[in-house]
């Protein structure tokens, strides 16, 4: 009973998964909310990819191929979520869903290579735009 009362935080007489997990792991395991904006999440991913050597287009292509388990040249939600875990980006499920929505520009439920590249690389800086013009 003493152990039970330790995990029954709200004193309801029952222990929910969220209560148990939160007490066991020290953070709210059921929380899906995030204080981070989509752009902040994208910056976090860009930083992780850069640390793994994916700064240029070749490195980003290699990273995308690693994520693409079924070699379809697109990532579904499962592959994308698995990649975020594998890369240890440290995102919640809600943050992964937010980021997936940002990457999936055409809203077809898949992230194609060009969508991935555009999102990770971001817009051209002013110097690059001048050079291209």
C-alpha cells in the first residue's frame, strides 16, 4: 500500500499509465504539448544533422537514404518518427507530428526527398540569391 500511494499522485485510488510513468521516469510521459515552434524544432533537427556531418547536399542525401527504410524515396510517418528517434533529436510524439507536417509541404502523408531538402536547407541567404541572379 505504501508503494501504491507513492504512485497514486492524485489520490484517486487508481494509477493511470500517465501517473505511473511520470513518477517512474520523472517527466510527463503522456504530454504531447510542446513549447517549441515548428521553426525551433526544425533548427534542432538541423543542428543534429550538422553534427552528424550532413551539412551539404550529399550529406543530407545520405541522411535521407538512411531514414528511408523501404527505399521508396519518401518517408512515411513511421519512418520519419523512427529517424527522429535514431538521430536522438529528443522530440516528443507531438513535436515529431508538428515537424512532419512542416516537411510534408504537399500534404500527401509522405515526405519526399525534395520536400526534405527544402525544409532542412531553408531559404537561400541574400549572398546566394545575388550570386544566382
